[in-house]
C-alpha cells in the first residue's frame, strides 16, 4: 500500500466523565465506519497523561482527498443515524492539525538519531 502523504491529527477535549464512553463509541462504532468507508486511520486513542484528551490520526492523499473522504463519511446515514449524536455529546472541543507525513517522519527519525535510538 502506498503511503498517503497528508496526515491529519485531530485532538478532542472530552466533557468530564465522558472519556470511557467516547473511547468505547470510537472503538466499537466510529472507527469501523471510518475504515469501511475507506479512510486510513493511523491511530486513535486517549492521551497518556490527560485522560480527557483523545487523539485521532488519519492519512489522506491530498487536501482534496481529505475533503471528499470527510464529506462522504460525515454525510452518510451510517454516521448520522449511528454514533454521531452520542459522540458529539462527549466532545467539549476539538482542533485539527495538518502536516506532511514526510516532515513528521523526518522529525521522528532526527529525534531517534539524536537520542541514539
């Protein structure tokens, strides 16, 4: 499989007491829907040091692929009639970061080399 060069990192801040429910909804409902729609989920999980924070990392070919993929997913009946309302109820806020995979790879390789890993 060819690596998709655009990485989206979405960070969620969850409402108090909703982290466990959000994680379960993501693992059991949202992630399978994303994957079945063709979205490449690189990582999804809670922050190690802030349990009320959750990270979703997805990969795309380019910005147009990202827009098309998200439009198709978020407008689908499976999402709208499925876990959407319950997931949105768990989220206090979110922020997205876009970056080139090659830059992230360089940063991690440089850090590993500097640490002797």
